[in-house]
C-alpha cells in the first residue's frame, strides 16, 4: 500500500499553489461511483463523457454527472501572539 506524504503540500504563495498539479475526477450525482484520472493525466486522459454514457447505459436513471478539479494544499500555522491578561 502506497502512503502519500505529499497529499497536502505546504505553500507560501499563490504562485506555489498554481504550480501544483490538480487532481481530476468525475462522479455520478445519483450514486457514489466515480472515475479518477490515473497518475499521468496528460499521458492517460479520461474521457469523462464516454464514462458517463457507459454508466448511464448500466443505470438508465443516472443522467447527471459532475467533473471535479481540486488542488490540496496547506499553509504553515501563523504565529499566535499571547493574549494579555485582563487587568
């Protein structure tokens, strides 16, 4: 089993955020089935419309789908100044 340690990389600027590779997936709104792009999206793009048509062929009432793009990131905690006591 592969455990990813970079699922939420630390970024400090918008440039660093836009340089990250987004995850892409499609899902059926009627159920929990989804289709996710494998590691190399450019080399192995997913035809989400073809996937949706095949899914709808198997489940005729499933006609609404969603295409998602997400980029996970985290920021380092800000330094918190102690609150002075109330006199």
